[in-house]
C-alpha cells in the first residue's frame, strides 16, 4: 500500500502535468489567435492600399472594408475573455475600455452614420488602427514563440507615441462630425412621452463619450509609456492587449 507521502507526490505530479497541459493549450490558442488577427489586419491594410491606388480617393473606402473591419475589431472582445480567465496577465478594465471604445466607433459611429464615412478623420483612425494592430499582434505572436525580431519590438513600443494621439484625434473628429447628424435625425434617441417613461439622447451620449477621452487617454498613454520603459530596458514582463 502506498504511503500518504507517495500519494501526495503523485497528486502533486498530476497537478503539475495538468498545469503544463493547460499552459500548452493556452499558448497554442493564443498563438493561433494572434496569427489570425495579424493576418486580418494585414488584409485590411492591403485592401485599403489597393482601393486608394485604384480609385485615387478615400471616398467609398470605408464601405469597401466595413465587413472585414467589423469582424476583426469585434473579435477583439475575445481578448477581454483572455484577461478574465487569466491566460493573459493584463487588467480586464484596461483591455475592456480599449476594445469597447473601438467597437463603439465601428458599430455606432462609422457604420451607423453613413454621412461621416467619407470624412478624412475616419481614414486617419483606420490607418492608425491598422498599423498599430499589425505591430501589436505580430509582436504577441513572436513573443509567444520566444523569437521577437528587434524591428517588431521597436515598432510595437515606439510607433504608438505618434500613432496613439493621431488615432484619438481621428476618433474625436469623427464623433464631432457625427454630432449635427445625430441631433437632426434623433437617431438612437428615446424621447418622452413613451410607454417606458424613459428618456435617452444619443447626442449627449456622444458628447459624454468625447469628454471621457480627457481622463482616459492620459492613463492609457502613460500605461503604454511604462510598458515601453520596462520592455526596452530589458525588464521581464508579461503583457497583453495594451
């Protein structure tokens, strides 16, 4: 009969094996996910370049990529799940704010209000998002494979210094362009009296959304600066979905 010490050793070994198996599965899934997302944003980049080269204008560009953009940007919600279940060590709140703000821009601004789709500000944040995500997802992929080319690391932790403010500018200008249209059409708004006895004005919701950039942008930007210092100065960190 095995002793209690032997039983404990066997249980510990089985637990360690299960942890290694879960770790291997999580790594395989994250690698697949990041490769797929890198490919998706590369497709978006190629489609945008091809459209502009063929048409010579940005008008109509958004409609040409809308379905692909909505699919891959919405798929980023999976990253919130990664944080929630603990396979990625990043704040659920930080990841959720970034992902949801972009989904809001795609579904409730750019796709819902056709009049703003030809605004230069839409193209600005689309280009910024595309470059950022190609750098981000490719960095995560190589990091999972423990082979990160220096130019990928450099791009990931330096380009955001310019791209992040430009992206925010594009988003804010797009929301600003949408305001008079929303006010005129009363879209997504619910006015009294109604059977629910509830009032909601999407116009003021957009204004609040714009004002929310004031506290959120500095926090997220300085978070990235801290990550940059850690990574480029050689400290070992585990980070995802910044």
